[in-house]
């Protein structure tokens, strides 16, 4: 029996097994075996004479976004509208056969957008070019799942199942579980919260399935057996996903309103160019980027060229982006908050630059003798207002 047959048998057994206290250990073992077989399926075959053709796309820009969806849902049309790259679009399926990159220029940032070939059901098992598409998606910062609004929720559930089976967790955070294998001493199990989904016996059974007999396990939150298996495997990717429903001009207004109210969802129409600006705003929010502008002493800030960093970046990150030697020569920083009306803040080099929504802009002065520059931070500015300290 091959790996695909084993996976199919385990999935059928899980589906027909009732979930209750008596079967939780049996289901936990089945899920552990299923994760092991799926990992073996994703490993490249050693007996294959050729490696095969993949998608070799160099990562560029400030962030990478992957377009995933079934054939003929509007991915190529969306790429052509949002970037200067022309991707072939036609009325037949599988128009795009390779990865086509494009660049979205938004708020001074260059966002790399990848138009991937359409995937089909069973892509995780290698059907079509599913493995290459999913491998590229694992390297993205955000996944845009392009869906046909006329197909309902069928496409969304199938795509989520395919990505889930290859270790891509959409809109989820990494489980707060401490796990460390040891050379001896048996299994040490502890938890800081009350567990309702996992027990010590179930944890031991799952670890024994992976041939782990000595380890330290600490649950800091109430996690499921699937999340604990993800921690053991260790190769899961957690990334934000934006569900984009295209072709809303072909459905009723009631259906558009229902889809738009779903979490992490945006409704658009590439054919009529509807709601594309709002999609860009949502994409910027999901990427969690921050614009930082430079300013020379005695001059006004330069808003034409921005340094793009992730939210939560520190003063040290700004120094490294400008020049690698600036961080070692750093002395101190002065931060102006336009709504605060004064200076009063002198963060160190490790201090974060993330500001609140009501802070319009703040500037960070780095009086280095070699550079003599000031830096202006605008996280999500409602408007550009000059501050007396800038001149």
C-alpha cells in the first residue's frame, strides 16, 4: 500500500470515528500518523532521475504576496490591473503555466505580487503543478486567495484543505507550547492553564508515535492535538491570508453584502475595477508595513523616498537599513510626537518605533557626526503636518 492509499484510509477512519472522550486517544494517534505520511509525501523522491522544473523567482521588494486560486478566477487579470506586468488572460483554464511576478507600488513600498498557476483539488498530492505552487506560497508574507464569487464557499474550503495538508496555517498564530527533546529523563509534562483538549496521556501517545521518549513539554495555552503535532513537526508556516471574492458583478447585492461581512474577506470585480483601492488598503494592513522618511537638518522632511519596515521595528532596524555602520556609531534618539506637543522621549537603539493610530507623525533624530540625519516615522498618517521641531 502506497503513501496516498495510507493517507486516504486514515482520513476515512477519522471521518467515521465519533468524537468523544473514549475515542480522543485513538483520534490523536490517527492524526499523528496522518501528519507523518503527509510529511513523507512532500519529501522529494530519491529515486527520481531528474529534479523537475520549479518556479525560480527571486524575492525582491519590501514584501512578497502570493496569488492562489483555482483556474479562471481572475488572478492574471488582477495582476495586470495592479502592476505594470501584463499576464496573459483568456476564457479557458490554465492560461498561466508558470509563476509571473509583478510589483505593486503603494505608499512608497514595492510589493512583489506573484501570479501562480491555478491549482486543482489534490494539489498537495502532486496533481497538476500543485507542489511547485504551494512551495512558492510558503515563502510569501501574505497569501491572497482569489475566489470566484459565483461558486460559493466550495473553492474556499477546498483550497484551505489543500494548504492545511502541506503545513500552511492561514490566519492562525503559532501555538504557545514549549517543546524540547532530551537525551534522557523521560517525558516531563506541565501546563500553566487548564487543558480541555489534550491530556498528559494523549501527549505521551503522540510523542511515542514520533519515536520520542524523552522530552520536556509545557502548555501555556489550551491547544488541540493538531496544534501540538504542528509543534513537534516544526515546519509549519503561519501567515495571514486575505480572501478576495472576484466577479461580484455577477451576483446579487445581498450575496455581495454577505461575502463582504465575512472575516478576512474583500469583494472586488476585476472586470469593472470595483473596490480595488480598498483591497490595497487591506493588503497594506495585513503586511504590517511602516513608512519611515529621512530629513536633513534644517530642511523639511523628504516624503518622496521612504524606508519601509515592519511594524514593531526598532531604531536599530532603521540604522541598519541606512548603513550597517550607523548602528555602532549611534548615540541617542529624540522623538517628537505632533499631538503631544513636546520632545520628552529619548529611546535607546532597541526601542520600537510603532506608534498609535492617533499619532500623525513622529521624527527620530540620530545626531551621528558621520551622518547628521533625522528620521521621520509615519505609521498610518491621516495627514502630513509640519512640526516646529522639524525646521
